C-alpha cells in the first residue's frame, strides 16, 4: 500500500509540474523607428522585448532598449510599471513608454504631467 501511495504521489507531482510548464507562453517583438512628436521633438527607438508569462504574470523578461531624442532617459533599466495583453509599460521620470510584445501593437508614449493621453509613436 505504501508503495502504491508513493507511486501516486510521484505521478501527481509530475503531472502538476508538466501542466504548470505547459501554461507558460513566450512572446518577442523587435522594432526600430524614428520620428518627430509635436511639442517634444525628435526621437529614435530601438526595442527588443521578450516576455514569458505564467498564470498571467510575467515570469521572465528580456529587454534591450535604446531611445534617443526626447525619450533619451528611458532605457533597459527603467522600472516596469504594469502590462496588458499587448504591452509592457516602463516609466522614467514623467514619461511612460508602452513597449509591445505582440507584433503590430505599436510603441506608445504618455507624458504623465499632461492629460494622460497615450500617443502611438511607431507601428511595429
């Protein structure tokens, strides 16, 4: 009986581990763009974001960001604020930048000192 219980316990642990691993999903988007934004000036963006979700939370994150122009302070060390079903949002000073992990979601910007409106910078 003890042997049967041990075998069932091991089997249950393996099933739970495999089922948990099957829920993790990884996404990655790379993009580059540049332009001008009225009232702020020019910018260039070069982003590479890969995130792995497990049960709705970010389990692993790889990010490589280079921003130039008015977004110069935002970089790979900027703190993560939140995420949604297409972007991870990073904050540096008064700016939030929503970097896509789903292709086609676009790169977005928000100045937290002005009317909290999101503006699409790039479509990648």
